[in-house]
C-alpha cells in the first residue's frame, strides 16, 4: 500500500523545511514588527500606560522567537514556540484586564499561532486545537486581573487595533496553512486515484467481505462465471456450488480467526470452471472485523492438477498390475527352476553313472547359477507380495534364537570360504517371541549374507540378539568396506545399491529392501549406521516379545554356530 500524505511529510523533513518553515518564520517576523509599530504609534499619539506597553512588548516576544524556525524546524521547536505564545497572551491579559482591558484582541493570538504553526508532522490540526483551547487561559487571567484590580476605562482605538491585529494574524495564518493543506489534499487525492486505478486494472478480483461473506466493495476483473453483482447482493456462499460450500464456509471462519486461507471452489452458474480465492483478515481501527479476498480463475490450474492426478492413478494402476502379475507367478516361476536345480544336482552327484569331467563342471555351474537365480526370484516374489498386500505373516510363538542360529548355520560355509570370522552373540535363555519364524530367519540370513559379501578376508561379522522390554533387537555388524553417507539414505529401497561397480556386481539391491519390508510388516523399524572404510551395522527392532511369567538370566554369550 502507498504511504499517505502524513507519512510522506514525516519521512521528508527537507520538503517541510523548504516550504513551511520560512513562511511561518516570516509570519512571526511580521507579527513582531506589527506589534512594535502599534506600540510606537500609540506611544507617540497619546502615550501608553505602563501595563498596555508591557503587554505589547510581551506579545512581540513570541514573534521574535518564531523567527528561529527559519534556521531550524522541528516538532519540539514548534511546540516551544506555541508555549511562548500561550504564556505571552496569558501575561498580557493579566496586565491589561483581558476582554475588559485595553488590548482585548490579543486574547485570540494563541489560536492564530496554533493555525500558523500547525503541521502534518505534529499531527492532524493538533496545534490549532491547542491554540483554540488555550484562549481560555488569557480569558481567565483577564477576569482574575479585573476582579483583583477593578475595570479601568480604556481607549476604544487601541482596543480596536488589537482586535484588527488578532484578526489579521488569524487570516494570515489561515492563508499560510491553506496552501499547504490544499497541496497535501491534492497529493492525497492523486495518490488515491492512482491506487484506485491500480486496483481496478488488476487481472484478479479484490473483495472486501463482511463476516457473512457478502461483498462490501470490489476492485479489479472478476473471474469468468463469478458475478460481482451476486457477490454484493447475495454473498459469496450463494455463488458457490453446493458441494463446495462447507469448504468455503470453513475458509471464511479461519480467515475471521486471523489466518490466511486459500480455497478452491466451483461457481454455481458454471460447473466446468474453478475459482481460487485467498482470504485474510482485514480490520481498520474504526471498522468492525472484515475480510480481504482475492479471486483468480483457477480453471487452467485445476485442469493441470486433474491431468497429473489421472496420470498418477494410471501409473499406480500399471505398477499394481505388474506387482499382482509377479505375485501370482510364484508357482510358474519356481516350479521349472526347481526342476532345473534338481536335475543339475542329480548330475552333480552322478546318481545314474559317471559323467565326463567337462559335463560335471557344467552341472556344477548350472546348479550354482540356478540356486542364485532362485534366491533372486524368491526375493522379487516376496517383495511383490508385500507391495500387493498379499504377503501373509504366519504368526507363531517360538524361540527367536532358533531362527537366528539357522541363518548363521547357512552362512557359515560362505564365511569360512571367504576367510571371514562369523560370531553370534545370543542370550543363554530362550527368547519367546510371537512372529513369523520364516521371516525372522530370512531377515537374519539377508543381513548376514550382505555383511559377509562386503567384508574382505580377515574381517569379522557379528550378529547380536537381545530383548529390550517388549522389543526384540537384532543387530548385524561387520568390519567391511562400509557405506558412504550419500548412499545411506537410498539403501533399503528396491534395487538400490551402494559403492562402486565392483560392489554393485555382487548383488541386486533386494536384500535390505526385503529386510525393511518384513520389519515394517511386524510393526518394527530398521536403522543403518556406517563409516566408509570401517564397516557397517544394521539393527532391526521388532515389538514381538511374549510376556514372561518369571524373570530369566539374559546374560549374553557368544555361540559359534
């Protein structure tokens, strides 16, 4: 919003001093000269008594003091000059008897001074009102003087001259300030016209609403299908399509509570269009609470959002279709692969007679590749079932140490072949949990396989199992290559891998993703902590502990599986 006239004059003292202060100082100088000439003429014509002469000299003093405004102009100095006028008028009235004395016109000089000294920096007509009220002081002083000293007969000529001096000072002060007031008024009107033109030419519609939503004032261009006349006569709610009215009413209530709110609605007379409205509180000092609002045509934005939503739904449907396909293909994929692995195993064991050495090597390669492929397919199918929400946990009560020990036994040979030390730290007493035993074994197996895979020869891998209240804690730590900080955030998502190409070639990125998914199915969480070059630690916490009737000793012991 543009600053008003008062604010502009407050921020521009150079402008005020250049136009106001010299003229005010000149007015004071003319007053001082006029009063001095009056005193001299009266003294030369028939002589003045001491009291009227002293009164005239006193009244010349604020005129002389006011000339200082030529050099320096400030609010404090103007107030000081105004105080000098009030004191001088009060003292002169006390010397001459006020309205019944020789110089009754001087009683009005505080009003003339207030008009002349008034300025936007001081306040709206503040000094003028001060001068008008201050007239009461010389009146009171004159009455007290007459009551104490009695009324004296005075010459009518001097009384008339004092009245002319006061009237001339008032007229001159009004003329002096009139031009400044007119200039400020013209500037304010020009500024108001510019603001009104700006509001009217804006591409959006600006509304001033009462608490019920009826438009009190409007500016700018309304969106299509939103009638300004209807907003003014019937209110905002009536212009909104019925299903959107609760949202618009709630937005009005929140805006009245002091919040800035954005709401989108369908106009009642054009259901194929959309309007976006931003609402906020508007409260002027003298007005009751109202709302300020801006309305835009949101049809194009709505169409884009609708297109994006449609594309998202289609993409999710396609992804869900692929997931359902994989989840339904478990039998078709596993059965032939199991047959390939079984026949390869028969050939490896030479159950039907010896094979040439080369064929025996082929059988080993087929068996190894088939086993790797089966593991990959199992992981993919398990993830597909989880994403399709078709994975069923077989919940049962069992000793968690059994599932972990079985996983350690399966990885033992891999660790020994690679020269990695594998250790399991398990409690000496059973840990009763209610969970999916196969899933727990799969989680431990995946974590151990990953740890052994990325730990060089001579390193170590440790799996720890412990109970913490209602939670089961399973942690696998290693002294392997570690994980870079930028890779930690990605791990746990399907097909995401860390490290260089040589490390990525050792896996598919499904192991940790499956562990995370199985953990979340149990209502738990997985965390990864690692330092590049120093190893990694993965911990899963599952709320699966079964309450025990008696406390048992859970001192951890290291068990070699």
